[in-house]
C-alpha cells in the first residue's frame, strides 16, 4: 500500500519548524555571550529576542496570505535564506544596536515566512487526522527547542558565540533548502484529496470551504481566540529566554542551565505527538482548555523549584503541556474557520504569540533588573494562563456554525 503523500508534507514541515524554531529558541543559549560581549543588562538583551519574535509573528500574518496565492516553495525557501543570512550577519555585528537590527530583521522575516505557511499546508492535507498530523508537524518545534539550544551550548564550550552562529547559518541553509523543496501546499496539486482519497484530474479539484479572512476577523470568536492564544503563550517566552539565567542564579552550571531549555523542547515533542492525536478523540477545544489549566498550575512548580532536578521536572511537564496547546491551535482554527483562507487566518492569530513573546521576554527581564528576582514574572505568567482559559471559553460560545 502506497504511503499517503501528505505524511511527506508533514515530515517536511517538521524539519522546517525544527530548523526555524531551533534557531530562534537557541537565543537563550547565546544570552550570556551576547551580554558579556556588549556589557548589556538582561532587559536590552531579552528585548532583542522579544522584538525578533514579535516581527516573525507579524510577518506570519502576511506570509500565510502570500502562500495562499503564490508557490509555497518560493515563500518558504525565501524564509530559509533570510534566516541563514540573519545568523551569519549577526555574528559579525560590532555592537548590540547593529546585532539588534541584523538579527531582528533577518531572523524575524525568515521565521515568519516559514512558520505559518508550513503549518497551514499540513491542515489542508488532512481532515480526519488533522490534530495528529498537526501534532507531528509541530513536534518539529519541540525537537528544535531541544536540539538548537543544546547544540549552541555545546559548541560554545569550544567556539565563540559568533562562530557558533555561523555554523548555525550553514546548517539552516543546507537542511532547510531540502525541506523547502519537498513541501507542497495542497493535495489537489497532486490530484489527491485530504487524508489520501483519490480524485481524477478530469473531475477537477474540489473547492476548499470555510470563511474568508474578512469574515473571520469580523466575528467575536476570532478575537476571543486571539486573546486566548496570546495570554496562554506568555509563559513560554518567559521560560525560553530566562530559565537558563534564572538557573545560573541558583548556582547551576552553564551547561546544565542550557540543558533546561532543551528539556522544554523534549517535553514539547512528547506533547505534540501524544496530545495532538488525543485532540482527535476528545475534541480539540476541550483538550486545549485542560492543557492551558495545566500550564497555569505548573508555574507553581517553577516558583518553588530550588535546584536542577525540580527545574528539569518543570521544564519537561511545561514543555509537554505547551506543545499540546501549540499543536491544537491550528487544528481548532481549521475546525472553526475551514481551510479556504487558513493561511491568512492563522497568520493573523499568531500575531498574538508575537505580542506574547514581546511582553513575556522583555517584561521578565525588566522585572529582574528592577527586583533582582523572577518571582513576580513567574506568578504573573501563571495568572495569565488562567485568563487564557476564560477567553477560550468565550471564543467557543461565538464559534462559527
């Protein structure tokens, strides 16, 4: 029996997401080196990540629409080239301001041109197994979150952070180019239907159904869902950017502190692989609510953690719950809005994640510079996850159909 081509698209998306987010989320491993090189506080360095993340989610709003109209390979391939250029050029920056501009612009545009188009493509290839396929593809983000920071940390034991960035640029360009060539936007391009059903070319391609972008954003459901995604994502960026320096503040070595970021990625992979498929059985919206509640509760574990073992447990569990949420966000959007304009709709929804990255990473850095502690940032992140659950419930009340 021939394997459905859609799983190849899932694999390509998995690799692309592993590369772009492994690169972006490795920032925590470069944090100390950048801070030492330019003599900067935690707030300005964390703000570099915040601005970059905000940009790539804003770009995602447009890249989704671009991929709805232009060849997916061209959009994604351009993103890979820009991302690789961002790391290569940032490694040569003579000042934090120049690093801010080069890393922020090139990496921001690079990730933005890859993320939303790749995720949207997977949603179009599946209906019955959409949550599982989405989870498998988005598990690439979790894999990248583990491999990227751990690799960056290991390389910096022997190389400068600048040389490490240059090696990252080369890897992104080579692996990303292959994955960009392999991905396809729609099953109709190959005479297929979602989930592997065949359609004869003479019958014509079926018309994708669902709301148009303008119809979606006019509804209350969209903005409640936007708020739910935003509030629920803040804690992720507090952890990704600040867990390593927070751990070092407890006397944990640099290598182990960087490993904690990677453990979020390990948990993330498990959450997306296992919990994404579970959404097909118990309902994406119900499972998303439960996982967001778990995120809120897990902040208590981080707040109480006093050593590597407890922080590692938090990182694994937090990563799993967060990974499940991220796998379910696009699946639930496809269920509510259909696939006709899903790229543009997802891109606009993901601006909420960019805002969360901007608030979470930079505000936590500012609070630390002012108070010398991450306690307030951790507590606020947990409360905002609870707020996300309420917003999700309101979104469901106004859901289309």
